């Protein structure tokens, strides 16, 4: 039997991070002056795919994964010394290279989301660290955790938008970390109350973008317009404050325009107050009989009130992303008190996620028509189970791994398909208007 000239799994990962690119950023970052015993390319793939060796992520386990894959032994101190500032810069550069087109579905939005070029999800997750890192990453609850970092992520649902990662201490507030510009044009931002700022809303609108957020419980904007007329003896709303008239409403859906006052950023020592008009949608919860209020600048003709709650539920995807990073790729395991090592391992977890999603995309294209039966969470478990085999496939000569690649490819295709998965995924359900929101 003739040997294959290429292996799809190997090709997909090499195309994502070509060896020439890895060598280039290794040199530019100062990680490598000249190649010695440790190859920067092999080290990179070991850090990305070698997380599965051992019950917990440790530097020693990564060293053993490197030795097992390359067949070369290396002293513990020598391997530890490779975790330099240069390596951290190299990994950060690789994250920046990969994020812009590696986490989304790789297609345009359809159905209810057609009006938007993309949907951007932003949130943060907290990772506990060694107490000695408290000066750099101060935690909020110091009675049980002295040090913790916060990873702020912007995720593109389509995979074609601006995606980013920022690292701060846990004490940094989410809102000021998010900076928007012209790149948000025609894109929809979804975020939780941690990002609730009228200044941010105004900036997104000024740059031609859209946002959707829950309305703060203490917000009581002035109603200035109605987006739907209710027949009969409807409660008069124009000119009233939102919270003042809620208890008298019987309608299932409230859709109104409101006016809010806010302070703009301080400039030349002066703070200027301004107003903006926004849209507030209230959806009555059938279980509690209370309204869930959402605030947005999306006009009714672009997104109906009935689609607002389901669209906001898409924000759950970024929560699942953090869950995948921690449960499958060990983001929450930081076995060091050195800042550079902690940051390097955080970037490694992100790169593992990127590599995982690239192979998931490969499997989805191979099994076209079964995309809704390939959930990312199930795939993460499959990917973690074969990660060390993938490390060998990516780093060893093709003649040595051809048979292994065939077996792993069959295994991944078989295990990735959920036999019980009959409903479409969250994004598809929102696009088709079949999503049933709960809570």
C-alpha cells in the first residue's frame, strides 16, 4: 500500500501554525538565539498538545511529554529555563495570530441574525494563582485567595471578527477593559452587567455597531416612545419612568424607546453630561411573572422583540468557552509562582483551544450535514483524550505516524458525533427562531 503524501490532521495544524512562522516569532521574541537541544517548534507543540500527560498540568509533565515525543532527554533545570520572557512573548504572538479566525463557525449568519455582520461575545473568567503573585495579580477576596488573574475575552461567533485576549488582575473592572472602535461597525455586541456603561453604549453606536445587554435593576429610564401599540385600555407609558409603571402592566412583551442621561469621559478637567435614546424590551417570565428587561440600540425592524431574549442567550457560548478551557485544557491549573510562566501557560491553554477548534472544523466539514451532532463540549473530551497522539502526529516524520494518524482520524470522527443529539445547536436555534429560553 502506497503511503499518503499528507495527513489531513497534521496539515490542518501545520497550516494554522506553520513551522516557518513559529521559527520567525521565536527569533523575533528573543525566545531563540540559535537552535540547540530544544527545538522551538517541538517545544511549541508540546506546550499546546502535551497538557494531557498526568492528572494535573505541571512543568515536569510537559518535559516528559517533550522527551517522549522527540526521543531526546533534557535536564529539568534546562527545560525549566526555557520558560523565559521570550517564550511568553512567542506564545502571545501565536495567540494574536490565531484568534482572528479560529473559534467561530466559519460562515455568515443567517435567519434572525442576518442583519449583522457578526455577533461578538465578551466576558471574563478568574484563575487563582500562587499567593506570591499578589503584587501583580491582586485578588478580590483576599480572605481565601491572595492572587488571581482575570482573562478578558472577545469571541466572534462567526470566527471572522476581531477576537482578543487581555490579562489583568481580578480587581480590574470588566467595563473599562473593553475598548471599541470602527471595527464594531454592523456587529452586535452581547455582554453582561459587568460591562453596563452608557458611555460604552454611546461609543458602540457612534462607530456604527449594535449592543444588547440586560438592564440594571436600579436603572429607571424615561419612556419617550412605543414600538408596538396594544389595543384596549392600555396603560399610558410615554413620559413615565419604566420602573414606576411595571406593576400595572399586563402585556407579555414590552417594547419602548427610552431616554437616559449619562456623564461622558472627563476631558480637559471638565465632565459633560449628555443624553441618548435607547430601546428597552421587557419579556415576562412565565414562572415568576416578572419582567426580564434588556437594553439595546437595535431598531425593531432589524430584530423583533420576540427574538431579543433568545439572541441574548447566545452569550452562553462564551461561558461554555471558559468551561472548556478549565475542564478540558487545564486553564485553572497554574503550577508556578513566576509571572512569566503563569502567562505562558495561560496562552498555552488558549492555543490548545484554537488547535482543538481547527480540528473540529475539519471534522464538521468532513461530516457535512451532521454539524448539529458535533457539540464543542463533547469534542473537547475527544480532543483531550487523543492530544498526546496528536502531538506525535504533528512533530514526528510522516512515515512514522501514518498508521497512527489513520487510527486517530477514525476514532475522532466516531467519537465526535453525539448519538443522542437531535436538536440544533444554540446558534442554529436562534437563527431559525426555534430556541426556547429558560430563566
